[in-house]
C-alpha cells in the first residue's frame, strides 16, 4: 500500500506541479495580508472606497470639521472617501484639513493643496485626477448641503439605474431654509428663464449637490467653460445632451449666511450672459 | 440641433408669415397702423380698427404678452408654494454644537 501511494503522489505532483504551486500560493496570501495591516497609502486613500466626495474649500475653517463630523455620522468611513481641495485660504483652513486627516485617517480624507483661488471648475478637475472610485459626489462645504441626503442619492441611483442624481430644492419634498420672498422670487425667476431657454428636463438647474458616475464626470467636466452659477447649469445641460439619464431627489438647502446679499447687479448680468451663451452654444 | 436653432425654426417662419400676410398689405404705412391698433385698444386712434384687425396687427406683441403673463403666474405660484424647511436650520444648529464637542475631543482647532 505505501509504495503505491508514494508512486501515486509522485506522479500527481509531477503532472500537476502541485508541490511547486502551493508554496507560491502561501507566499501570495501572506503578502496580501501584510499589505492590509502595515501600509495604507498615505495621502491617496486605500483606493477601496465606492464613493468619493470632492469638497472644494476656501475660508471654511469653521464649517469643514462639522462637515467631516456629519460625514462620519451618516456615511460609512470605508465606503466613502473625501478629497478636500484647499485653495490656500487665509484663515487657516489648510491646517484644519490636515488635522482632520490625521484624526480620521488618510484612508478617509485626502487633502489636495493648491496655490490659490483658481476656481471651482479647476478644483473639480484637479481632484478628478485622484479619484479611483466609480462614483463621485459634489457638494458645497458651507453646510448648506446636508450629508444625510447622500444615502438617498445612492438608493435613487441603484433603484433607477441612472447616471446622475441631482438634488433639487423645487420638487420631491425639497426646499430652502432661511430665504426671504425676494430671494425666492429671484431664484425661481432665474430658474424659469433657464428652464424656458434650455428646457433641460430637470427642475433645479443651478443646484450643486449631485452624485455622478465617474466616467460621466471625466467626459463632461473638461468641456465646461462657464463660471459661477452657470457652471452647474452647463454641466447639467451637457450631461443631458450627451444622453445620460438624470434623476432628482429633494434636498433641503440651509442658508446660514443671514443678511449677506450676494446677488448684486453684476451677478445678475453675469448670469444672463452665461445663460445666453449656453442658449447659443448647446 | 442647437437650442437657438430650434427656437428660430419656429419663430422665424411665424414672424415671416406675419410680415408677409399682415404687414406687407399695409405697405410702408405699417408703423402707423400698428400705432393706430395700439391706440384703439385704449379707446383712441385716428381710425377705427375692428377687434380682428387689432389682433392681426398686434399678434407678435400678443404672443409676448401671453408669454409674460404665463411667466409671472408660474413664478408667483412656485414662490407661494416654495417649501420652507424650518426644522432643517434647527437641526443643523444642534449638529454644529455636537460637532464642536467632537472636535474638542479630537483636539482639532
């Protein structure tokens, strides 16, 4: 009996190369576990997150820690990754961002440092180079957008199979806190005009709280030429013209900047010029 | 097709029809006819124009006016029914306080 089994084992090991295989398998397993335990890549995250949130900040020293805290309350720290794009704020936002990264881990937060206020579009584009996940979320860092809506975006996308989910203040239970009638009229007036001229099929064109599939972003964002409010409109119009499917989820927009009138005549004229440009070129 | 092209494809033929069928028969006196039609609306003018003639001559202005009425009423309706999230600002303020405590605990400025 023993000689037969010996010969059998010899023939099988020769034909299958089992002996040569198993040591290699063993070392492969060992190297994977040692990477997991000892070396998370510093500064770029572990690359395992499903969703990346790109957060451009400028002078958000007070609000940024609160945003990160809210993320940790409502989102899973392994499924989400945050890229903070910091434009050399004079109030020390960069320091706070680095402290947050040390506290919550480089697997959760990446800080992308830039030399100055180079604009929202370029902030998104620079961050897009670092994105490895299949989904990207863009939102404001001034606490006007609440992270609790992100899971709603995610479930909307998975149940409808769309390419982009946009937060709307005008439908589906969405709304605004802290706006007087004048501000509401201007917002609705601007939206009516944009809707009439561009007929995008989306109720809130200037909204900036959205969930995108990363390939859509990579294709559309380099094409955008507008600035300010019109930037978000151009993104949505180009996405719809390219044939992607967009769904909406109602969000509450909280305006905490009481009394500050950001809508002067210059802004209105800039908006109209941008809208006209979009009307003529898309 | 670009959006302005889609608009032009509707507006230009319609405006051309207006110019050809309504303004052309009036000859070079058409500005006077338009002014007369406008004045007829407010009960004046130097010749009497019937309702049909007034509408025919002023049809582009009528379209713009109807559009304006639609826009104003839509904006008024949506502003009145604009959802006010009163509890959202209270919620965020309590969460700001919680977050500040957490930041103290983690020793973040």
